[in-house]
C-alpha cells in the first residue's frame, strides 16, 4: 500500500463512500484517502447522482441502513443503469447475518464488510476489488479492439469484392465507393437510425456482386444486348443473392436484400420479381437512386457523363415510376455533399 500513496492524484482510483452517519464517513475517508481519491454521499439519492456523473467512481462502499432510500435500493438502481452497472459495490454495514449478505450478493454486490471496520480488511478488500475491476475493463477493451478488427476486416473484404465486380463491369472500382456514400447521405437525409445508416453504407458496395458470374461476352458487350443476352444479364441479381447467402449477420443480410431488390422499380416494372412501392425494402430503394445517379453522371470508356441538370431531371421524371417519389427530393437535397464525394473519388479517365 505504501506504493499507492506515492501515485499521483490523477492516477489514483476514486472511491465513493455512502453512509448517512458523518462519523462513519470520516473514519472511512481517513482510512482510504492516503491511497485513493475519495468522494462521499450522505444518502442514496446523492450517491446515485455522484455515481452517474461524468467522472464515475471506480468502486462504491455502500451502507445498507439509511433513511429514505436504503443501500439495497441504491445497489438495485446502480445495477439497472447500464452506465453504472459495472461499478463494483461493496456493502459496509452492521447487518452481519447470512441472509443480509445473501441479499447483497443477489443484488450484484461484490463484497461485504461488517462494522466496526478493520482497517487492514477494508484496504485489502478495496485493493482486491479494484484490481479485479481494472482487469475486467482491460479485457473488455481488448475484446472491443479484437471485435473491431474483425469487423473492419469483414468490411474491407465486402468493399473489395464489390470493387472486383465493378472492375469486371466498368473498369473502375470507384463507382461502389461513390454510390455507397450517396446511399449514406440519403439515409441520413430521411433521418434513419444511425446504426441502420451505417449498415446501408457498408452493404451498398455488394449491390452488383452477382455480375462476377455473368459471361464477359454479355457483360462487356459494347452494343445493345439482345433479348437472350438481357435475360442472362438480369440473372446477376440471383447470382448475387446466392453468393451472399443467408447469414445471421445484419450486414450480410442487408447486402443480400439490396442485391435482390435494387433493380426493382417503384411502379412494379423492374426485375427480377416485379415488386412495387414500399414492398421494395427501403435499403434497396435508396441504393437504386444512388446507383443510377452515379452511373448517369460518371464517364465510362463507352459513354460520356450526363450533365448534373440532366441527371437530376431524369430522377424527377422517374419519381413514382422507377424511384420512390419521397426519396428523390430528399436525394436532391443531398447534392452538395454528393458532388463533394463525386469530385473526391473521380475515375482516372475523367481527370
């Protein structure tokens, strides 16, 4: 413990002591202050306020018998609040019967110290619980880091596969980057849930993954496709669905949804199943606009880019036919951000 007293105040753990008796607060504060930063609360309501503040305590020493809100209720509320649920709670009380200890542990307390306190026991118990809590937090950080690494890797694979399909089709992988951003902007514009917006952004690159399975004689044909070739081209939707498969992953589920529905049209004249209106998933209705807009306004080796005004006019003309009539004006409101991305991720043959 002597080493702890030499640690700078900024690095010391914070102990919150809760007791309605000021003498008890003074005693515990005197024991702990040489080694820890100490906060005190004289009732349950104040304890909850201190525990829920921005700078949360690292451990709470909690009396049980207090007027108004007793220690059991304080512990119950701490454990029901996600922001304080993990803070270790040690009951410090004169209630020493087995059933009292059992009640405390059932509520989520990690230890139980009886009054009158023993200084060595208090210091040892607090030190032990803080060490365990620090270890738990370090493990949680490592798990989050590893989970994020796996998620980043999966996203990178998805984006690379999306680019692979575009390289085969349009000789560029930047289309999927641009239209993914456009999709994100539109999802944000309609005030979709932030997590859902992120899913749309990350799933959109896979919309045409099925084109990998289309023969080059069809996919790369410079002229107009005949009826049979067009039938083959349309099968890229089913191919994409098969490639993506069925998974528990929300991301891959949405990618499959977008791949299946993004060529459907609002008036039911699209493919592969002639789905119409809001029966087309919102994710696919968003991607349809982003995909077509980028295709129209981008240079390809076989075509010039449409002027912005002409592309916007087509979106407005097709509102209610090809596109969701509510989403088209929302997309147009996003154009300043859309054009920034378009300039940032310009294809090399446009420069």
